[in-house]
C-alpha cells in the first residue's frame, strides 16, 4: 500500500476519533439535560428515535457509564494514532528544513501532534458538542439515541465486567459503587438555579416568586399565619342574635366562631351561608346551624394544615398553644396567601401595614410581619419566637409599652403612637440622625433596647 494512502488513513482515523469523542460527550450531556417527561412528549409527537431515547433514559446510570467508556477508548486511541499521522505530514517539512536525526524528528512531531490534537480534542471533541447538547439537548439526544443504544448493547459484557471490578475495588476501602449521576439537589441549590433562570429570562418574576414561596411553605407554622386572638370577631351566645348579625354586617366575614363570653370557651362555627333564608330573631338558637370547632396546635406546619382542611372540609380552625388556650384562628385564605400573596376580596379594606410618613419616616402597624419589617428597615431578626413587629417592640423593651415610648432598633427609632390591648397598634419609625436617639423620660430598659 502506498505511503500516502497510509497517511490519509491515519489522518482520517484521527479526525474520526475526535468526532467519536465528541459524540459520546454530546450524548452524555444531552441524556442528563433532558427531562424524562419531555422524552415522553417526544414519543407522543412521533419523533424519530424517541423510543430509543426513552430506552436509554430508563437505564441512565448504565448508559452514562457506556458514554464514559466510549470517551476513554476514543481518547486513548487518539493518542496512539495521532502522533504517527502528524509525523508523516511533517516529514516533507523536516526534509526541507534539514532536520535529519530521527530523535529530533519524533520530538518535533510529538510536540506538533500533541498541540494540534489537544486543540482538536478540546474544541471539537469536548467543548463544542457539550455546549450544543446543553443548548439543544432534545435534538442531540435523538440524533445520538440509535448509535448509542447499539454501542450500549455491544459493550454490555465489558461494562458489566468493569462495573464488577469497580465495586470490588471500592468494597475493599468500605465504599459502595455509585456513579454520582443520581445526585439530588438541595433546596438551596434549587433556589440558586431558580435565581439563575430568572436572571436569564427563563422564568418570569411572578413564576420565580411563586416557586420560591413553595419552598418556604413547609417551613411555616400556624402561629405565623393565624389571625391573633385579639383580632378575632366572634358571636357570643350571651348576646342577642340580632346584635350578632349587626357584627356580621359590620365585619363582613364568611365564618364566625360561636363562643361563651370569649375564645376560652369555643362552642362551634357559624357559616353565613347557613343563614340564607332564615330570619334571625331574639330567640334564635345558634346550635341549630352550628358546625363543630376544629383545633390545631400552633406549631403545626401549614402544609399539614392544608391537608387538615382538605380532610375535614372545614376551612377555619382554632389555633391552641401548649396549654390548650386558643390564641387565634387560621383559615384556608391565610394558608394560600403564603404561596400566592395577599388575596383581598371586595370586602377587604385594610390599610397598608407600612405607610410613608415623610422623609425617612414610616407609620408601621403592630401586626406587620416581622420578616417584612426586618426587610424594610434592615433589622436583624432576634433569636426568639416573634412573628410581628409589635412583638419585636415588646422583645426590645422587655416591658409592657405605653404611648410615647421610644425604642431604638438598629438605624431606626420606633415611637409608639397607639396602644390597644397592651400591644403597640401603630408606631412611627424614624431613621436615626444621631447616636443618642432616646428622648424625654423614657424607661431605661426601653432606651437601651436595640434590634442589633
């Protein structure tokens, strides 16, 4: 066989091995990138080779091992074939430049072949197919599915032997064989991926907020979302029923607890739909339409609370503390708002919880979520079971507050404007302009309290 034919065969073999390496790299990344559900959609759409792709996905770890075997074999063969091919190409150059010694020729040929093959290997055999597979994984997987399935079947005996040897070696050092491709992502990693998708425009802001809220959903407990006891409107069985109906017309809720004097003795729940067509007179007995009261512990995760609502078909529950005292109520709306945000109907007319009141001043309601207040005013959340801004003020002051009290919270000073039921109902937050912001004759415990 003429030498030039041999040279062409070696060059062609080199390029083929580079392309073969790229094929296995592309197949591996495409297989990892494509979701199994998307492969099912391709099968339903009748895309060619989609069933072979499904066959490979069902054997994910073994298929990825086959890809690694193909990459290794192609890389080793490339190193063996590449240098002789380039030596033949460079032979006329050596003769023209006067390089006569065999050692010098092989050294120069090795340097040239190593540099060129490395560049080809990185660009054509690694980076280009990898990026293409990441950007268009479905098309790449379909193109690679049939030949990769054939390689898998042909190489199965060798792969089985290699896997057995690998397991044997790892067992010597007390480890189990694991390909690592089945690694799951932590919640933090998933949130980072969501942030990256939002940054690159693959998710809208509303989609990102909705999914992020789902991650926080299971960490939230009933106490954090409930309506506190002091804000609960209820029917007192000791009051005339017409007076209770006046309360319903004024507050415009759908459900009302029925109690004896207070929430310490809950008798049941009234749904206003049950009053349709009924004339509520002075002698009306609430027990005729009253539903049983359902109670849940304050530390119950709202994910379990949602299942509780689905099981009992009652969408209001009473929240109790460790002593069995009712500390508030929680409804389905409170739960859903933690995922989708505030849901106000035509009867909700609450004022905003944080209202601008001039330069570097805000009016803050005591029931404002502590998380919202800390985010707004850059406060450090204390290591205590506190859910509201009013609770933060009590924690900082270490005493019952009075109107006019002034409390330092980081870079802000909180002035209590209104007190109701021993809690701060309204507070004015003012940014500190001097290190000493305590005024008048405020209590020393209050002056020294900070949110830092």
